C-alpha cells in the first residue's frame, strides 16, 4: 500500500498511528517517492479519533504529530449528537486559539 501511495498519492492520511509511527511512515513514503523518481512532496495529514477533554494534552498531541512531519491534523469525535455542539465550541474556545 505504501508503494501505491508513494507513486500515485498527493497526500497520506493514516489514522491512529503514534507520532513515532507517523514519522517513520512519512519518511518511508518520501524515500519511496525519491527511489521511484516521483517529483514533489506528499501532503502529510492525519485523522485522529481520540476524544480529548484537556486542551493542553490536545495541543501537546498536535505538536508531537507536527514534529513528526504532520502538516494537517484532523480530530474526529464520535460523540452523541447532544454533545457534538458543545465539544466543537470547546475546541474553538480552548484549543484553536493556541494551535499554530
């Protein structure tokens, strides 16, 4: 699968990898692309399904993935509908203003 992503992909968007696994995977993809002669870099993204309730922990996690090369972090929450709006508001108030 990594070979297909390296050859034909514009982006890599795995889920639920640790920051170390993410960094290793991204490094492998970039090496494969270079070996194949594929020009340009691949967009590095991630979907993360952890439901954070602590903004500092959330921001530290985002930073760890950014340090591993992730340029786009997507938080996916599986909350009941009655909690979704309050979680989005919390994220906008407590996390987004401090993420860079």
